[in-house]
C-alpha cells in the first residue's frame, strides 16, 4: 500500500466552491498583485510571479466554459425587495398605533413592540448588503420569539403582517444563501476547470505565505497585500444588492482566514 502524502497546497481551505466564486476570487488576487507591483514599483519574486501566471492562464480557460452568471443577483434583488417591503409594512403598521395618545392600551402596546424590534426607529439596516440585512431581520424575529411578542402583535390584529414578514424572510434566507447552500450541479468541463483554478489559487497562496521572511519586514507586508482579497472575501452572490427599493422605509460565511504567515 502506497504511503499517503500531502502537498502544502492541500492544507489551504478556500472560501469558494462554485465557478462564479472561483472566477471572482482569482480575479481579485490577480488585481491585487498588479496593484502591488504598480504602487511599489517592485516586481514579485519569481516563484510568486510564476504561480500567478499559471493562475491567469487556467482562469482564462475557466472563463471560456463558465462566464460569470447574472441571473442569481436578479433573484436576490426580487427577494430583497419583498423583505424590505415586509419589514417596512410591519414598522408602518406599528407606527399607526403609536399615533394614539399615551395611556391608550393599543398605542402603548405598539410602542413597546416597536422599541423591542426597532429601538429608536432606525431602519438603515435595510440598506446593508443582503447577508447582513438578513442577519439584522433574523435578530429582530428572534426578539419577537424570545420575548413572546407574537400574542401582543396578534391582539392588535397584526398576525397577517407578521406571517408575511416571516414568509418573506424565509425566502430571503434561501435567496442569499443564509439558510440554504446555493450550489448548482455544474457541467463536467466547468467542474474540471474550477478545480484546476482552485488548485492554482492554493499553490499561489502557499507560495506567497512561504515568501515571508522574518529578516525581511517588507515580505510580510507584501503577503498581506497580495492575499487581502482572500482574507476579506465576500461572495459576489451575497454582495449583490439592488440600487432602488420599493420599501418606503429605505433607500436601501466573509471568509475568515488565518494570517498569511500562518498558512504554510
């Protein structure tokens, strides 16, 4: 039985799995390298430059068989619009009761619910990128559940509004990939090229990390700059956000990685 062995790049875990994310991340890494060389007027060491050239070539081959998709962001925009409208409708409904004078039972109940869910009334979270907005709305629905506010909302006749908000939020979670992993079966040619690009990215990451020298302070700064797209990665699908919204209240797993020095 042959002994198993590991290549250094096998130890690098990437935050992308599909072709679209792989294309986006590889493009950002290539751009970061070009920016570094331009701003510092210092060429990359030969091992890094070679790994980057290989990445460029293989990435171009993936682009041929799998151009970036544009349909998923459209689905997110649609779900986002529904989510924004549902949140705004809930807030506006509470506002209507809050116009009643202090001491009015319904008005006071609405004020208490609004304070628990929206604090001082700032709905600017509806302007956040989709995944962050989903998390903000999720937190508010958890407040409703943990503090048993649903019966109070239903007592004011708000069950249809709350039901709509919960339904819209579930659909939004699926659309942005918060509750369901957005993976589609790719054709064999796309899978093969995607795997090849991801391998090239891993090799590049290992080369960059391995170039860090304790006796050369600039080497660590270079690695940080070159791998910044990886350490600050946000999926293009989750980042997509519409520019306009139907909501009257709004005009509305980043990958965590170890430091470059630790990826060796």
